[in-house]
């Protein structure tokens, strides 16, 4: 029977392609340079694993350009490579997913599908209304969200402690120098009196009469 399976007609279900064997002599078709061509960077080991932005050894453009402040700079803090990020959770989501009197924790948020995991800090925001009494535990709370939770009869718990608000330093006013009295007369009349008055060191001339003895 021609349809019977035996060693003579045994073959794989899918056609197989033989792998390319390089460096097996000139007769193999991939000898001598093994498909790498002549000398150069691309003929060396690891030539196709260059890091992003590699420019052949010269100074990359991201290092040549000046580093500016702002969210477009790699050195910007905290928006740059060391940026901090919190996962926002709104009050409307807590209202829809939790029953009254429930404890809202990071694990509970993952259980109800609001978070994927607990690797990122959580911050509760005030979008929406909250009418249920909940005990919310998170890393951060907005001021309005905190007020709404407490207004509904709930409570909040800071996982890393309540942040301390730093008070602005008050600058002491510099003392104003007292104005010294002016030596000059204030009015023209006072100036005339001063001009007519004799000096203290000069002797006063005696009055003489024109009458003859």
C-alpha cells in the first residue's frame, strides 16, 4: 500500500530549512570571510550590539548639546531620568468599587482592578464625589480629597507619614537710618537772618555817631 507510513516515505509535517554553516571552507560557499566582508567595524564581534546613540566613538550629540533645564532635558529633576511618579486614584473610583465601611489599601485596590500592582506609590485625588465612609490608606492625598473623605465620616492613613509643610522664612526688615537735621535753612527768610548775624569769632564793631563833640 502506497499510503502506509514507513521509513521510505517518512518526512516532517513542515518543511525544514537547513541553517547556514559559515566558515567551513571555500567550497561551502561561506568560507574565507564567512559573509562578514573585509576588515572594519562590522566584521568584528559585537558590532551589531552598539548602544543607542553610538556615533562610532565620537562624542554623541546628546552629550555635545547644552543641558537645559526643564522636562526636555535628561538632567532635569524630578522630571528627568530620576523622576518620581505616583499612581492617581480618584474618589469616584472608590465610590464605585468599595462598599461603605471598607478599608481601602493598596492590596485592595489591586484586588478590585484599580491598580496592576503595588510597586508604584498611590495618591488619592478628589475627582468625583464620595458618600461612603471609608478608611483609606495611601502614600499621598490631595487636600480636597482629604477633606471629602473626612466629611463623609471616613479616615485616612499615610503610608510614609504625613508630609511636613515647610514654613517660608521671614526676612527681617533692615533698620531705616534716621534722617539727620539739615544744617541749611529751610526758607529764604531764615537764610537772610543767618547771613546778617555776625560770626561767633568776629568782634562786634562799636556804633559811632556822626555828631560832633
